């Protein structure tokens, strides 16, 4: 049975793509069959894995508009068990097309497409755009669960209520099985008191929805780590760029926590 995990937060720059790419790669290194689906028009997960626009003809846009099957756009990556369904800026048009067409069941398009290939993967990770529009709604409707990255900076929890309401609404109307897998503190800096404050707030409100490190049983927290910021420019997940870095270790801990169930 494959597990489908959406990475979502309507705020930009909180670590969604970094989490999607590095969680997917860490699971793949643990010999799981993983599909990363990039449904952000900014395509950062696609470029972060080293793909350029000229490398692929079709992308998730063509899947969502019904021109291609999901299996027809999937690319292999440098990790043997990691595949990616790439995105492209053309995806910007989808929100509008969905809306204009008032397409019936448009929330379920991605879910139906995933259904066709689901059995070929252990994990399907979906990187979503920084908005709560129809693309993110498709991601949340297709997923078994959602990971919400929280940047350990000022205004971290701003907008969270709206996101949680959206999750609740989707659970109630479209996808009763949708679960919050967990909140993931990202870009945590030990020198920054604000980081500590945000983490303390998370612990206070969502203690049982934080990931636990399998070995130490401390919480999984993604540190602010320059290697994590550098690796996409080399087209590599952190585990292939600097496996020993604190950022790589943290994402491996996240993967282990998920593998442990
Ligand atoms: N833990 C981290 N340490 C340092 N830089 C990070 C970390 N996580 C993300 N970044 C950087 O912050 C920026 C925003 O992260 P990204 O994952 O693209 O966020 P989102 O997908 O939510 O917009 C990117 O430049 C990324 O490389
Ligand atoms: Mg992103």
C-alpha cells in the first residue's frame, strides 16, 4: 500500500520544497520506491533535482488538463528508487482553467491520476504551491496525510488557522481520511531566541503532532543549514550533496520517523 503525503503551507519560503525533495530522497535511500510530484508552477522541486525545462517535454500540467497520463511524464532521477513528476510554469494556467471550466470533480483530478500508478510506489510526496487554491486542494484531496512545515521565524503561526480550517473542510467534504501527519519546525537556529519561542509554541499546541527521532526520541527539528540552501543549485538532494551535514541528518531522522509509522 502506498502512502501519499502532501507538503503544504500557503506561506512561501517556509521549507516546503526543501522538505519534499529531501524527505523523498531520504526515503528513496532507505530503498523505498518514491514518487515526488511537483505541482508548484515555480517548479523548484524539479530544478532542485537537476532538471531543466529542456530536459522534459511534458509535465504535471499536461496530466492535470487530461492530455497525458501521470506515467507518461515521470522521470528517473540519480537515485534509482526516486522518480519525479516534474512541473513547469505553464501550470499557472491550471487554477484559471479549472475555475473557468467549473470542471466537475476538479478537486479530485490529481487523486484520480495518482490512482493509476499508486501501486508502483511505497511513498508519493506532493510538493504544493504557496497558496490555498485549487492546486493545493487537489494535493490535499489526493493525500492520506499532510506535513506542515513551520519556519521558526517571526509570524510563523500566522495563517496557520486558515490552513487548518482548509484541511478540516477537505476532510469533511472530499477526503475523510486526510490526517495531519505532523508539523515540522524548519530553519531552526539555536542562536535565535525567536526560533526557541516558535518551537515552544508548537510544543504547547501540537505536542503529539511533532515528529520524534527514532533513536534519541527527541523531536525532529530541521536546523537552518547552509548546505540545505546550496544543494538545489547543484541539482541534488542534500543526501547526495553532503550526507553528513546537520540538514541531511535531520531529514534522514524525519524519514526514519515516518518509516517507523
Ligand atoms: N533548513 C534550511 N536551512 C537553510 N536554508 C533553507 C532551509 N530550508 C529551506 N531553505 C532555503 O529557504 C528558501 C525557501 O525554502 P523552500 O523549501 O523553497 O520553501 P517553500 O517551498 O515553502 O517556498 C530556499 O532558498 C531554501 O533553499
Ligand atoms: Mg516551494
